[in-house]
């Protein structure tokens, strides 16, 4: 008789995809609303996007219990910052805080794959993309989650971000208008939903610009 060892994992992957695109004076961040485990859909209406400050929005895929824990820590740290400095964090400052928070837990990481998007101090769009232990980079666009391997090649083809090795350094913003960026993101998800079983149901889009934040929705396939 073979002895079976009971195994326990503290992690799960609840799937889903997040995309962000930065423009000259706007930023678009989007995620689907499906949350699943294995072949089971847990809910079709779960938002993966969280506003952390007036000009900073976080979208996270991965293990949603860890994502919620991470969001609570960031919100508490941001509240402390507001009391001490009497102002909200800028998006680049929030990006550094998120990196520090993830790196602090590097030996038992948050199983969360994050895209932070917003507007910097000059009003330009900014996108920061992360791994699970806090390594991050400012880019013009990014995708994270189960559909990222399908979406990133498409974004590379359409947007052709300048190499970070170029001197003098070039702005990592996309040349698209705001409406073109929103249409591009919708096309990304419509395509990824056809091939990735963990992405679907509904698309939530946030557009940040000088006027504030606008939210849009688009239905995706539900099978």
C-alpha cells in the first residue's frame, strides 16, 4: 500500500488579466471581472481594480486573498502618509511604496501580480509593472495575469515602446489619443477572452485624466 502525503498550499491562482496604457495626459487601466479557481468560476463580477489615491489606481491578478491583504496595507500606509505630510502620495511615490511593501514580504510573498497606473506630478500618464517580490519598472503599457502572454505581444506590436537603454532617455508614453487607447484595450480583452479560460465575463475600464476618473464597462464572453 502506498502512503499518500496530504499536501497544503497557502496559495491559489484566481486568474484574470489586467492591462494599463499611459498617454501624454491620460492613463487607461482595465481588468476583467471573472474570479475562478481551477475549472470553477467563483464569481463573474469581482473588481480587480482599486483606487489608492486621486491619481493612483492599482490592478492586481493572482491570489485574491493576498491581493486584498496587500491593498489594506497600502491603504493604511497611505493614510499615515496623508496625516504626516498633509497631502496625497503621487503615483511615482505610490509605486515605490508598493515595491517596498512587496519586497518586505519576499520570503513569503504576496502572490499578486500588479500594475499601478496614474498621472505623475507633471500630469503625464505613468504605468508601473511589478513581479511578486517588488521588482518594478515604469513603462508606457503593461499587462499582468493569466492573459498577459496573449496581450503583451499584441501591445508590443501596436505600440512599440522605446527601449529603456536608449540615451537620451525617451518618455515611456504611447502616441495614441485617449479614445484610441480605450479601443485598443477593448480589442486586447476581446481577443484574450477567446483563448484564455480565466479571462472573461465583463471588462472594467478606468480612464484617468486632468478632469478626474471615468469608469466604463464592456461585456465579454461568459463561457
